[in-house]
């Protein structure tokens, strides 16, 4: 927390509207690039999709859906109480910054940030005459694969070849760097992205697949 305290002491020189609540200060620091124990999420699936396809065109992207854990009461909880937090909790900040508002931002707080976030595995409910075991999560899912995957963390993989087309569709829906980062930096980065050369499958020198979906082949020729 020492790095955050240093950030907080210096941040007053950069903004006149630094919130007084410590959780809000932490959310603001996280949103502007400081390494914290918060993890960024959004309640807007289109915003999540944008961040999954925005960069790294040579690698697959992913969108994660996470069932919200218990909420931290930021108004009555200070960082002196944080050490008592033993599990991942959720934090929903007020829209104190335009970026937080536009991105529908929420956070999870991780007391052990180096520990990967794992889905909760489930087991089928036992027979009527069998008791429920403490510490075990049960579900009515009949599909064994669903029980193995867990119930509160799901990954949706986006293949690299579709990133360009998804970005284009998101742009028609108004989901861009400019709208998600409504400031001069966001505007500049959005225009930089528009000015980049377009590299499609044909421009990469890859052979055209005869089984390629017609809509994708048409998009390549535009």
C-alpha cells in the first residue's frame, strides 16, 4: 500500500477533484495505470468485447464473465480493515470519473493478487437421504462439463482472425477508444487506430480457405 499512499500524496498536484474516500482513490489510481490489488471489470459486455479485441492481433482474445462476489461497503470500510478481507470481494465505485462512467467500471479486490482467479467447481446434489457437505458448491447442471468448468467464472475465446471484423462492428455501435476514454488521450488513440494500415487475411499472405464463410470473404475484399 505504500506505493498507493505515495500516489495519493502526489495526485493532488494533478487534479482538484481527488475523492476523499480511500476506495474511490484506489479505483481512480487503478484506472489511471497504478498497480493495485484491484482488477478491472465492466458490466457492459460490448466494452468487455472491445478490450478483448483491441490489440494483439496475433493472439486469441477472451472475454470473462464472473458472478459478482460479496460487495465491500466502501463508505464504512477503510484500508485499516482491508487486512481482514480473506477472499475476493467486489467494489462498485461511484461514477467519479468519466472513464469509469463510460466503461461501466466495477472492480474486484484481491487480498492475494498473485493467486489466479479460479472458478468455483460444483458437484451434483446428493441423493435425498444424503446430507450436503460443508464447503462444497452444488448445482443442478446435468452436463458434467458444466460442473467441471465451474459456475462463477466463464471464458469466451475470440479467435485472432475475427478481431478486425469485431472491432469494425463495435465501431458502428459507437464502442471505440474515444467513447470509452472520453478525453484528449482517448481521441488521439482512436484516430491513431483508424490511421493504421488494415491487415486482413489476404494481406498477411495466407491462402484463401475455400470453406471461408461468405461474409468473411466479402469483408476481406472491401
